[in-house]
């Protein structure tokens, strides 16, 4: 790989790391609530949920957190649905997520951005 490509890749990684670290994203495993996702599947899902939260954060607020998880459709054939509560600044949203889990704890997920329900919760 040429030196220019290595330099550009390094700069891209640093700039995205700095931009993500600029916000306070709270999403440590295990997540609060009643999620049925394995720790690995939770960790895989957290990044996408956090990235979505950053898209709607404001310039005056830097906090994105997953505050609750709950099962909305029970597990059947290793597939189920949950609602994760996401707090972004003064807004709280309930994000539907569909999960499929493999025997080894990995799996896939689909975030249902179109059906998220937001409400204002005020400053704390």
C-alpha cells in the first residue's frame, strides 16, 4: 500500500474516532432492562444505535445513552423483537429492533428508525 493511502487511512480513522469520542455515548454491556440479546449481540447493536443517536444530537448537547431495553415480541426460532429506549439530550425515543441470534451468541439486527417514538424529557 502506498504511503499516501496509509496516511489517508490513518487520518480517516483518527478523525472518526475524535468525532465519536466528542460525544458522551453511554452504552455499556450488559444493557439496562430486559434484553434477551447475548452480550456479543448487544455490543454489535450498540454502535449502530449510538451512531443514530449522534445524528439527532444537538450542538449544545453531547450525551447519547441507552437507558432501557424491553422485549416486545418473545423469542421464537431465535428471532424476537425489542424496544430500546434511547436518550439523546432532552429527547427520549423508543427504538424498535428485530433480532436473530445464532447458537454462538452472534447474530443480526435491524433497527426500525421509521417507527421510533420521540418525546421531550427536559434537562437533568
